C-alpha cells in the first residue's frame, strides 16, 4: 500500500526535480512570484532547430513577467555544431549542448524539450534536411510534445520561406506549422493516445521575426511587445537574466552582454489570427478555463495576501490546502501542472532539505553501493518523515522533523546485474542516419538522462502526504570549488575499449590493434572475449579468456590481416564478452567534463575501424598547432608521422625548420590570439622551404581572424558544400597534390561523412592555385575548398576540406589526400 502511495504522488513531481543535477533553492521573492504564477494558466511553446536558436529574452519575459508556462522545443541536441571549448564532436557535443540548454532554462525559467532529430551539420535547404531526418518521425515527435505540453500559442524562430538560412532552421518552421494542424487531428499519429496524449488545438502559430545577419524581417504592421522590462522582485531586467542564460552556450562562444531598456520583439501570424494586445489574445488564462477551478483562484489570492517574505513557512498550510483542493478537480493538463508547481512551492516554503548521496561516482553491476541520506526541516514547518523508497529498499518512518535538526542514516545496496548501465536514453540503441532510435514513446521530448537511482521520500506536511523524488548523486568536496554534486553512474562490471579508433593496414601490412580492459570488481571472474569481424579480415587469435583474479587491468594486442591484397576499405571490428551464459556489455565509459555543466558519462561499445589503405607518405616530422579541438593529430600518428604539439611558447622558442610540415587545427586563428604575432616567423618558415597547412577558420569575428594568415591576401567566406556525396572536379589533375606520393582519383572522395568542406576561401591576390571545384545541388560550382601557393622555397595551403571529420570516420581517401598535401615541399622521404 505504501509503495502504491509513493508511485501515485511521485508521478506529479517527477519532471520538476528529477533531471536537474543542480540544487535550486528559491529566495522568498522567487517563491512569491511562483505563487503568483499559480493563478496564470497560459502556455507558449517556442520551436527552433538547435541549442542557441531560441530567443532567450522572450522566454525569460514569458516565464518571469507574463508568468506563462514557457517551453523550448529544440529539434536537435546540436550534435553537428562546432565546439569552442574542446575536441568533442557528434553525440559528445550533443551531450554538452543539452546541458548548456538545461542550464539556460534554469536561469530563464523555461522548460526544455527535444525530438529524435540528429544535427548532422549545416544543411542549405529543408529538402536536404529531410533526406536525413525521417520527416514523418520527427513530425510525430513535434506533435507528441504539443499534445503533452498543450501550448496555447506556438512561436517559431524561423519562417518556412528560408530567411533563416540553415536548412534545419527552415525545416523546424515547416514541422511546427504542420504539427499545429496534425496535433489537433485525431487521425494523425493515433498510436500516441494509448500513452496518455490527446488531440490538442493551439490558438495560433506566430513567427518571431528578426533583424540579424543583415536580414531584417520585422515590419511595422506586425504585433510587437516590449520584453526588456525590469523585475523588482528579481532585481534584474529580463535582458540581464536572458544574457546569463544565453551565456551558458559556452561551446558555441555565445557569451552575451546584458541589455537594459526597451527591447521590442515582433511577431507575424502564420496560422490563426494576428494578436493585438498579447501573444495569448483570445485565450482564457484564468482558472475559469478549468471546470471547478474558480475556487482555486480565491485560495491562491489568500495565500498571496498573507505571504510573509521573512517567514515563507507560514504559507505552507495554505499551500497544502490548495494541494488538496487541486486533487478534487477533474484530471487534466492544468491540474497536473499546478500540482507540480504547488509541490515545489511547499518544499521551498518549508525549507525542506533532502539529500541522497554517495561517496563514489561509479557503481558497478554485481557490486555494492552505500547511499547516505540527510533530511532537514530548516524552517520548522509541520512535517513528518513517513518513508523512503529506493529500488527494493522500502522503509517506513513516523518521525517528527524538528526544526533545523538533521535526520541522517545510511543504507548499503546490492547493484544487481540487471540494473541498467547509465546510458542516456537516446543513446541506448544504434542510431539511424539522421535520428536517434528511442524505444519508449514517453521518453520522446524528454531533455535529460534519467538518474541511476532515485530516492522517493514521503513526507506528511500538515498531515498531507507528499512524495518527493530525490536523485541519488555523487557528492564530494573540492579544495577550490567546495561542495560538488555530480551524477551517479552505474557501470558494467568490466570495461573494454580499443585504444585507437582506427588501425591502418598500410599497403596490406598486418595490423596490431590494442584492446584495453579493466575490471571494476576484485573478485574472481572469468570472461570470454571473442572478436567479431567480416570475412575481409582474419585474426591470429579470434578469442581469449580474461580472468580478473590475475589483475584488474590488462591489454591484449590482437593482430588482424587483410584477407585480400590491394583492397581499399574501412570496416569495423567489435567484441562479444560473456560470463558463463550471460552476455556482458562490451564497452567503456566516455566522460565529458567541463566546469560549467555536470559531468556527462555515456558508454561506447568497444569497436575499432580496420582500414586497408594504399598509402604512401613523404615527410615525417609534423608540428601541429591545436585549434578548437579535433582528432587529426591521432590520425597523423596512425599514418606514421611524428607529431609535436606547438603552442605559443613552442612557436616562439623552437627552430621551425626542424618540421617537415606545420598544420594548424580547425579555428586555430579564431581561438588563439597569439597566432598573429607568429605570422612573420611562420612565413619565413615557408619561404625557407617549409610547408604550412591551415585548416579552416571562420569569418564570423569570434576571435582574432585577420587577413594575414597566408603569404598573400585571401578572404575566408561562409561558402561550404554540405552534400558529402557532391561531385568533385580536380581542376589541375597534374598537380602534385593529386599525384605525389599517392595518385588521387574520384574513388578517394567516396564514403565521406556529413559534409565536403566549410568556410571556403576567395583569392584576392591572384597568387593561389585553386585545385578543387564542387557544389551542392542547384548551386554553382565553388573552387575555394583547397588553395595552395608556392612562396619562396616552400608551400602554403588553406583548406576547408573537413579532414577533422573524415579521418576519425576512417575515410581512406582523406588520409591519402592529406598525405599528398603534407608532401608538397618534399623535404624528407621515408
């Protein structure tokens, strides 16, 4: 019976507390504003394509001034964007940007949602976008979020007509407008109804017009509202709050200055009528929209009128009475939403502190885990600790919670083999080309991963039983940061990982890979490890046994040989691990750590690419200047080069002539201001016979990009070729880039991923050789992806070709082409 009561009450508050690692304690002013919000029953859903597309100022205004329920639906997690804080790309960048969005929402008061769509990089048209995204699937996701959130008004950041530029942007508007009608149609996606969704008709779709990027889409006849007001309760303007939220997008370099004063936002009705006085014109935002709800407004007004800023605990009784009254209303979206809000306010007014923590971050399956519980009724509300539920641990209390007195205890739990590892739900299944495979319908739209363990704490407040979900977290004290909370992670009992993503068989040589494995248990366990690979390879030792009683960490060095000589191919080898009859997860944790977000852990299956490549290299010693983060240096070492990392000090002190080639990482000139002071030395290096290869930089003024990158002037544009299968024309087939030491053909441009090239150059000096031409469908040919020039005795290259994506993906032709560019000055063969 107690467990059923937990589950019933738990479901109301679950989304409010569960998915935030940061504890949020509200001030009395914020509590007062939260009580005011109880009397507002209006909602707006903002829709765009990526993290950072949202209008943070508008969301802040809607949430904290109008007191509407404001949500942001980002179709993607930003997986295909650029990363200014590290080398993470793809799903790892998506993990970072998800947390940055959640941090922004904690500041601006909005709620965060996603679809299954994967950000596969820049797209020029919605037609191209929908070739990667399954349009019907992503449309169903937007419909699902609308039906569950039930917005009165939908606002899009971009129009359907293309002014937003990026194909994902336009696609987001197309999907939002189609979903406006589909969500109200009982014949569209009826399978959603068995999961609790109902048809929903929003009042209108508005396009939030804009003026940026040289494109002004605002017009005098559009509805406009001032979102730049000052909130005395919060002590900040909405522009100041929004800037704090916007600045959470650190991986995008979107630190924003605070704004004050009038700030107008413009809106054009795309579906439904144009508003005149408010975005929610024609919508009843009072309790009158809920059957029997008018009495709720009376109760809330009484709580507001008697609220004591110094003693918010005196409002607990009124809030618990409201909580009981809400439960008498008919089931519905606003009843559920206001129950969540009231439960949060009861916890905040009473000053309840509820903590469930561990002293370790990682808990292994089949091992034990100790959880420490601390509860404190800090303001002395009438509260009784009635019970705590964690998995199968279910204990009942009847303990009065005295004012500001800790109740503490610990419990050791067995972590069963069946306990799921802490894999974010959108990564649990292999991806399709353009979207995540999410098996559970209820997870679609959800922003954050589920906690490994949740303690459900039952407290009777003023005699009313209320169940609070408390995520179990790892807590430690850092000598600099102080008390730190991080997610608790459930691990497999043993981890396996190949050391290198790619293993090159150059000219049909055998490949000695390296497999690292480590046990998290110290007991005696025997594992059987079998390699899985295609018939195009064979292994000298296809399987072996691993016993943890010998050691807890070890390496294996399997040798793979191509089955046939002369192939050019890239294929994956994986492993299967078993313990008796049980199959063990064969993978390793990947940890993404930055100070501005909770640490992110996901599990990547043990897999490596075996690359059989006809590859010749010339020149040996490479100086590499890291940029915004990429894995090109790892690939260079796999190719047999000696790679030396160069920073400001090394460029100042070192004799550059020792390097056969110097390569700058992506955005190196954007991220390192000191690059400019080394211009003369780098040019002398080239003139004396060196080879300087500059990978792409942007022209968007993030960082100190200047025209003087090469020996002659050229401009960096925003031109790109996003179709990774676009036809490539070799403008000078006889050029050494295409002939030495490898003969480059059209086959070398097969199998490229995500895109061909970005941030092309234009020659303003007439001194560069343009070597490649290509274009996206319907566009004219562009020759700016690969520029080379002879300067003195050496060579300079600027390239927008995305080697930083192709090399980690194991694209053979990318290795061969880069080897030729490195060989241009022919300093040393080997």
